[in-house]
C-alpha cells in the first residue's frame, strides 16, 4: 500500500495484494505543486494510477486556473505513458 497526502486533507492511495512498486507520488510537470492528487504504481507489469481531481470553483479564479493547468499536466503524463 502507498499513499500521498496529509492528515485531514484528501489525497490519493493504492493498495494491492500482490507485490507492487510505487512509481510516482505526484503528477509531473510542476515541482511546486504539493497537493496530493496523483499516485501511480506498477503491479505485475500493469501501471495503475489514482487521481483526485481538482474541483476548480469558482470560475474565473485561481482555483479554476489551477484545475486547467492540472488537466494539461495529466494529459501530458498520459501521452508520455502511451
């Protein structure tokens, strides 16, 4: 099992009955982003990702801008994994 997050703040986690390797505990692309919204692991050669999507309200605003930038990083990560 692995987790990414802090007490009292939502985060992400994975758990496996089989041996697993933690591959990534944050979404690449912004080293200043410390929100626990992405974690990935490999289990028997299969990559598993757990995500906690940003809500992004209200629009317009900094939370909405963060959401759009986060989605762009997620799209980039998915393309890198293909």
